[in-house]
């Protein structure tokens, strides 16, 4: 990989290194203090993130997509909102730990609205935080702050969902054709879908992808059955009835 490709692929890391270099030249003392802070947070992340990655893997592997869609998806309604507030509020750990978990939930069908609620409540209305607030600032303060924050989170989540509607990028390995979507990242290349319906499914380089044939309405029931049998739950029939 050339330097240009590396920089292009790691824009944020490159920007941080460049900022460090500039600060080191202009103000070595500040650069040293920044480096100490960075090392402190790096150590903290090394203790937290392994657990989070295990949790994320468990979500990706063991929780069926259908359960996530039903409870946190676009059509989960009030149940999804309440569950998202509960997930965020009862969580433990720093906010950056929430990002890989939310990424896994989003990939499995959680809605943008619910992801914003989880992230926001994780950041600002965690239960241990509320208990400390009562202790130091009083119950009334905590209650008013909680109410106003909860309403704000709902408004922000609704606005984000509206703005991002239909614009969550697919992973480069994902593909869709009409109502069929395949999440190639999850495919274990068992060949079941290809054997059952090579008209629409094909496996390339060990991962499922879709042929260019547009799905016929008469085949949707068969495709739904294949999606249900896919051991990796890598096939989604969107808006299937
Ligand atoms: S059935 Fe699922 S896991 Fe098997 S090849 Fe098709 S998409 Fe991949």
C-alpha cells in the first residue's frame, strides 16, 4: 500500500498525527501534555474495548436479525423507543464503547431513530449518572434535567432519522435487487441459496452476491423461504409479507 493510499484510508489518524507534529513544533510542552492524555485514554480503551468487541461479536453472531428488526427496527414503534432508552440508560462504560455496539445493531436492522436514542441516553442519562445527580444537586434538579434531556433526545433522534432517511450507506459488500438484499459480510458460503435458486443468487470469492436478474413477484415466496433457511441470516427480503 502506497503512502497516498494509506493516508486516504486513514484520514482521521493522519489528521491527528499532523496536528501532533504542528503542536510539537509550536509548543512542545502542550504536545507532551497531549501525549500523556492520549496514553491515559489509550490505556482506558485497552481495558474496556475487548469486552465490547466480545459483546459486539455476540450480537452479530447470536441475536437473530429478525429479533433486532422487531424490537429496534423502523416499525418497532413505542416499544423500540422505550427499549432504546432502557438500553442506553442501563449501560455501563464510556460513550465510545457504544459505537461498535450500535454499528452492529444498525447492520442488523435497528433504525436510525433508535440508534440515536441509545447513543444519546448512553451519553447523558445513564442511571448511575442520575443517582449521582440526586446526591449532589437534588432530586428536583435531576428530574427536570432528565425530562428536558429525554424530550431533546427524542427530537434529535426524530430529526436525525428524517435527515438520514434512505442515506445510510450500504457496506461495499452488500447488494440489493428490488426487495432482496444480501449482507455478504455474514455469508458463510454454504451454497444453500445458490442451490435453491441460482437465478438470483451466486457466490463469488466465497461470498454471496446477487445476479442481475430482477426478482419476479412469483418467486418472492421461494426467496423468503431461502432467507429463513440461510444459516447466516445474510439474506433479507425487505417488506416481505
Ligand atoms: S444461504 Fe446464506 S450463508 Fe449460505 S451461501 Fe447463501 S447467503 Fe451465504
